[in-house]
C-alpha cells in the first residue's frame, strides 16, 4: 500500500495538488490493552502485522505510545498495544472524512 493512498488530496489556488492534514485520534488506555517488551528487530509495522494482521495500522501503536518522530524501538522498552482497534479506526475515519 502506498504511503499516501488514503490521504485526501486537493488543489491549491494555483492548481497544484496538495495533501490534506491527517488527524489521529487520542487512544485511551483500556483494560484489554497489551503491554509488551520490545525485542531486537521489532518495528512498528511488524508489531502491527503481528497483533492486527495489517502493517498499515502501525500508527495506532505509535500514537498510543507517544512515538512521534521516533523510528526505532529499543530492546527492553515496554510499549502498549491497544486492543479495541475497531473504535480507533472509526474515530480516525470520522476525523479525516469531516464527519
């Protein structure tokens, strides 16, 4: 999947295509969330595949753990894997579709 495949596009005043801002919902802590110890080689996309069977949902793990701009996970670090992704994705879609 291309990185900007789901990002809305528009034309600016001069007719140049630009991408709209992507908004991410807050992800509250829930009792069903998992906490894992990062091991060497773990990446956000590989964890998203392992827990959600979808590499494109890496942003859920990043947002839940405040990992903005942090490309590398450190071995031994404890991170949260949110459990209720259906609600998170619904909130994401509502924020980005103007609903």
